[in-house]
C-alpha cells in the first residue's frame, strides 16, 4: 500500500459543497435559491452566538430563560446552574491507557460511573435526550444540563493524567483545556432493515426542495471516515508527544451493532504524520467514493459500557457506525469533546467558534455560555446534517414570520361542530386543543363546520381550510383522498368498541351477541367501516344504522331504537384512557381496527400553508391531548 494509492469502494456518494449540489441538479451556484428551514435555523443560531443574552430579544431571548430549562431538568432529576458533583470516586489507572494511546493511537477506559447513583445520572441524561427530541431540540442541547458537564469533567480528569503523566495523579488536568466544540449524538434505530440512514437523509432533504443532502441526520452518526484535526495540531512539533485528544463518552452501553465507533490504528495510517499531504485531511473523498486507507485495518471500539472514556489522537481516522435494525441494545447516545494541553495552540476548529477554551475549574460554565457553545457547535458541524429541526419553530423569529395561512393572522379549521358543551365529547376536546394551537401560533381560529365523512380531503382543496380537526385516523385511502395535504404527528389513539347501557352489559360481550339488534355508527367514520365489516363476517343478523352526526346517533340510542353505538375508546399517547362515557354507559368488545396496530389520530394540514405542519407537530410534541383541565374526571 502506498499513500498515493486510491481504493475505490461502493460507499454513498454525497457532496459537501453547495456548488456540487447546484451542478448536480442543473442550478448555477450564483442563482438565488429559496430560503430553507435550515437557513432560518442557521440565522437564529448565529444570532445566539453573536449576541449576549441581555442583547437578545423576543424568541431569541426566551432560549436563555433559566426557569424554562430548570423546569425541564427537574422533571427528570437533572439540574441547570445547580451543580452537585457528588462523590466521584477513584479514577482508573492512567498508565495502561497511555500505553494504548502510544501504541494504537486510541484508548478505552472502564466506566467512570460505576455506582447506582452514577447509573441514575446517565439514565436521566438518556431520558433527557428523548425529551429534547420531543421538544424539538437537537441532542447537543444536553449540554444545558449540569450532569452533562459532570461527565465531561470526569473524563477530563482522567485524560489529564494520560496526557501529562509526569504531573502526578490528579494533577495533569490542570494543564488541560476543553475546546468549545462539544457535541452530542442520539442515534435512531430503523424500524426495519430497509429503513436505512440513507433513506432518512433523503427524506429529510425532500422536506425542503432547497435543502442540501447531508451525510447524516440531526443527532445521527458521523459515518464517513475523517480526521477531526490536522496532525500539526495534535502533536508537539519538537517532541512528537500528543497534545490533543478527541473524547467520546457513551451514555449507553455500546455494541458492534447499535452504533459503535470505528478507528484506524496509527500503525495502519501511513498519512497520520504527513499533515502537508493533500490527502491527509481527506481519508475518504465523499464526492468520488474514494477511500485512501486499508479498510481491513479498522477496529470497532465495542463493546464498551456506558460512562467509559474513549479517546484518540485528534488526527486519527475514525467514523461512527449506525444503529442496526437488529440491535438488541438501545441506540447509542454519546457526548464528544476536544481536549488539549493549555500550552499548545488553539486548533482551527476552535478558531471558527466564538467561545473560548475552558479549564476544569470553569466547568460547568454559565447558562449563557453553554447555549452559545451548543449553537456554535451546531454551526461548525452543519456539514454533516441539516439544521432543520435543531430548535423548536417558536424559538426562530424568522420561522414564525414565514408561517402562512389562507388568511393572514387567521387559522381556518374544519370541525364537526363549533360549539360542543359536553366535556366528555371528543369533538369538544378537539376544539379546545385547536384553540390552544392557535394561541401558541398567535393566530385567530375561525371554525368551518363540516360533516365528518370526507372532511380530510378539505385540506387538499384550494381555498378551503388550513387545518382539519375532525379527529381523523390516517389510512391509505384517506391519504389518497387528501393528496396535497399532510397528516400531522398523532396526538392520541383509539381502540374500537361498542357502547351499551350499563343494564345490558351482561348480555353483550362482542358483536356476535347482537343478533337481530340494531347497532349505529356515524357515516364515514372508521367505526362504521369496522362495524359493517365485522357484521358481515361475524354477525350478519345485526342491522347497521348510519347517521351523519353523533347527536343524531345518540338520539336514536336514547330513544331505545339502537342496542349499541359503535364509538371508540380514546387513549392519550402515553396509553392512559381518556374518559368519554357518561354514567350508565359501558364499553364492550374492545379491539383494534387493524390487529396489533394503534389507530392513531391526527390533524390534516393544508400543504400550501407554509410552515404550518412543522408548527403543528412541534405543538403536539409539547402539549398533551386533551389540554390540561378540559376533563374534570381525567385525574380522578
């Protein structure tokens, strides 16, 4: 093998330059392109980086709201600006780690968090990653919380002994600084082998025609072989001793198939100490698919326990594996950082960021500095992933101004009824939930009353409504009938059921018990579709009665003209039952519309109402259905 050799391998071909992307689809790089969602987020992050918290106004200022972050932290037992280091315990011996670094170019320690309290801390950080995703924040915002800095501090103390062994145990850290390019990863497990990271990247790009296809998704693995720095930044020019390490600390147990790291040992890397070689910083050429090292020499750093410290020379070739659909462990989550000797020069990566380096005594930094570091790091690493979705839409002033509806300042919503007095009626829940959505978006809600049957298609009709809030369960047929519209994320789910009088509960268990009786449903609803199918298959002697509305249906029921009403049992996304039946009514014959699948309910959003789908989904992620206080019985 010679350094000049190029090995062509069938890896994905992507572009890291706007010019290449433009050329690929026939555009010229100097043509004006429409602003993408990523561009709006980028502008917001730059504003956060460049201004102090006191200088920020509006949505930018709300990102620095200490109460907001402390309230989120408290829900999971974490802290913000209230550090509690607890008992760190003894660090593992550093000498074997230094030998591994010198021989292989990388090291792997035992866990630095061996106790029960330590595991509780790591578990809370993992759960916060899920919460951040639910709120619409990038995983990097985990550095808002004190415990993330505790992880970095313990790793820093250990690696201080590794880099400066002559200082004595526990003293090397005084000669280290933390560079501001911190990052966090939270991999996603594909639903199947066919649901690949490549498809996820393409899907992210397809959501915005002006979005450049990146190499990963937000919080995903950095899957192309690369060096973090040039070797000229990583080794002392005179002695050849290491001065810079890349740190990687998993918050989960890591195996070979849930997203482990891969490294190229230093003895397999002919260009490691050739920083002036044109291929030194391009071990893999993404534009051509050219690999410039022997792939067979790579090592998978797995298995390893949560809380261990993995580190390597900052110029060692490495890359992150994706999570397999067959992984038995949860998808990998990890924190990363760069550590260097204080006496060495700052790296080019640090020069690109506004925040300065930090000593161990300065950890954890103030909230304002944490947020600027997160924002700055997202901007530095944006080559890997689209910035779309890095912060909730409500924090991006430009995104709010881009929200368009049929009528400026108004959200036109299709509902079955604009006034529903019964607090147990799902239509009332939809009204209150949609009103809360309008309030969040700063839009006045205007109701458009429509029959349920076919209502989902209104969002696809020109000039009809911005939103359909008739409690629609997406199905392939309904999606086909609403081409041009989009279904939101689910906010609740249903199970099919029959509602009978309490006095009759002993007579009826399933549809088969209603032979010769009349059972009703609202026309066009899944309840009617399911009822007719089950009657035809299991109980042909049952007569099906369909009405246009629930009031008409229950009028027949209360007059004794129906033995039962086909209406679902309703569940919050967390699985809790939402009470929906008055005294004297019980539900029987519970079953799924499609066996084994949740029948989830969503809004239908007009596709041409720019930015509305994203805003609706962000609202759903942060607002439980039904809105708090709507059901007096729910907590009882």
